[in-house]
């Protein structure tokens, strides 16, 4: 069975992480920590946070505000590269009444050639407190963990070279990792579709015993293990059409389907080199 994963455009992020591997010991480094609070008035505010090195943790906080607790460790092999890092690897925060957008560096720019910052990096540890109904998009790339706990809004979370944990979610949109374990638990039976994927890691999904789910399962070098009763679910094959060398080329993929408790929202679960566990909470 073929597994095809689309991990938050994490393929590019993985290349970025590889490019920064094997750094020499830094000659110039600084450490700092601070807290910033932003007022939000939207009924369902949004937090988008994209890190490169370090952890991202999102927890429930007060209504009407998003609070960032930030720890920064910046390092480079010399002063010139340190100054370069301040330009290339700066922290960008944009906020308005609808939410907060946090990004490390300009992750859309070229990281090779004249834009590259050799032997410099900045590690950020983020702990973010948000209103419980916030919609969350959270990711990191290397040497970090992503955790989103007790949030009632829709959740998207991703990581490269590390685990992702979503705890007591109401609903998720996507939870994805490369080289890391994925764990997702739900406070109540989920009501929306979700995509959960990993490469080189296990997937663990916990749902209340009464949860009805339809599951599209795509496994390569892994097994499904569940303590919940399941029924088989018939799924149509996925057909992809491309033109190559003036010819029509078709690829056909067939996922296995299972149904829990009479069915419900569709969960697309894919794992390469890892097991999948569906457990009752």
C-alpha cells in the first residue's frame, strides 16, 4: 500500500532543518525572556505560530487576550554572523483584534546562497495562553515539541524531528509529524473531519467510548491496534491523473476503512514506519 503524506509543507521545513545540522560551537550568544499580551475581541480568535528551533506550547488562558511567554537563545560563530541572524532569523509578531501571528524568520525566503545564515541559529521556547475557543495553528521544525492542551477551537499542529501532542481537543483539522510520535486525545466525541499523519513515528488517538468515527487508514510498515469494536468500511479508491512525456499517467491508492460506533466524521490516518493505536478515553 502506498502512503502519500502532505505534512504542512514540512518537506521544505525538513530540508531547512537539515541545512542547519552540525553547527560549530558558537562564539557569540545571548539569552533573553519576556512576556507580551495582546487584546483580542473576535468571537473565535486565531493563533498562528511557526517556530524553527524549540518548543511550542499552547494552553487555555483568559478570555479576550493572548499572552506569549517567550525565551530566546541566539547564537552564532562570530559577531558578523550574529548580526546576520538578527536580520534573517528575527521574530515577527503581528496582532489585531482577530488574533496573533508569530513567525521566526521569513520562512518563505531562500535559505541558501546570499540569504543563508551559516552557523547561526535562534532557539525560541514559546508558551502561549489563549481564550479556550481559539483556533490554533502551531508548528516547529527541529529540536522542539509541539503541545496544544484543553483548547476548544479547531486545531492544526505539526512538527519535523519531534513529537506532537494534542490533549483534550474539541476538534482537530490536522496533526502531523516527520520523525516524531503523534498523540491526539478528545474531551468529547469529535464532530469534524481530521487528518492525522506521521513518518517514522507512532500515532495514538484517544476518544470517548461513545465516539462515532469513519476512518480512512493508510499504513506502511505498521499495524492498527484498537481496544474499541470496529466494523469494516468500504472506501472508494483514490485515482490521481498526471501527464508525463505526453502520456496520461494514473496512480491508484486504496486505503483501508473502519467504522466506530455507527460512524461519524471522517478521520484520515496515515503512518509510514509506525503503528496506529485507537483507544477509549
